[in-house]
C-alpha cells in the first residue's frame, strides 16, 4: 500500500513537471499600449502568458498555440510591435529562427518572427 502511494505520488509529480516544461509561454504586449514592448525590448514588466490558457480562435476551432510571435509593423509612419502566442506559421525562414518573414500588406510593412523558445 505504501509502495503504491509512492509510485502514484512520483507519477503525479513527473506528469506535473512535464506539463509545466512543455507548455508554451510568451510575452504578451503591444507597443501602442506599452512602450516597453518595442525594441530594444524591456521584458522586466511585460507579462508572460501561458499559451495553454488561451481561449483559442473562433475561426480555427481546435487549433492551439504552438509557438511565440513578434510582429513589427509600420502603421502611418510609426513602428508598432506586438508580442503574443502564435497559432500558425513556420518558425523563422526554413526553420532558422534568426530570420523573420517580411512582407507588405495593404501598404503596411510587416515583419513577423515566430519562435518555439520559451521566454526565461
């Protein structure tokens, strides 16, 4: 009986540790609301979101966040930064996280960086 309780306790602790390690946590901010979200990034006061707790997207049911993203876009001549959980996309360019996707959408310059790394 005592041995089975020890095994059960060890299993619970191990599963809890694994679920904590495997969850994606990303900074969540917009430079239009918080200047510390811009580059150079000051993460000392920016909240970290557990992406596992995100509600999900109505137009993509069942899809969960799998990485973090940073969007840098120029709107009306001003650079804006958005950092949050990402649901779709490819990490970096061909898997290389050192590079970001750059494109122009509706006259807005947009750079998107996707990362699998968890912020520390």
